C-alpha cells in the first residue's frame, strides 16, 4: 500500500491566445510596420511577428498556430520560438 498522497495530474486545458481587450493590432504606414497598441505603450512587430499575432483570434490553440506557421514558413524555427513569443506577449498583457 502506497503512503504517497494523490496529486491531480490532469493536463491543463490548451491555451487559445487572443488579443487582450486593451490591445489593438494596427499597421503604421509611416513606420512601415505593424504595431501592438496598448494603453501607454506601443510594441513594434518585426519579421513574422505580425503573422503570429494575426492568428491569435481565440479559436486556435498554440499548437494549431505553430502548425499553420510551419506550413507557411518551413525554414523558420517555429516550434520553439512561437510558443515562447506568445508566452512573452501574455506576460506583457497583450494576449489573454
């Protein structure tokens, strides 16, 4: 008979990233760049970042986003970079 306490090891529900209500994705023609606009700050998106953020509509999981981007950009290091990028945007309050 085991004396270890039982722990709940159920996997977490998959995250469906979406822009937070305070964030707006907008193209700035003057800068020639896409911006994530939040109260009192602006994040300039470089490279494929706009393609990543555009897929964050709340219907796709991170896994689905990675799959779609891998099809579009087969040589990019999507599997490692995109989840870390999305997590960083969530910590910054851009995504929910």
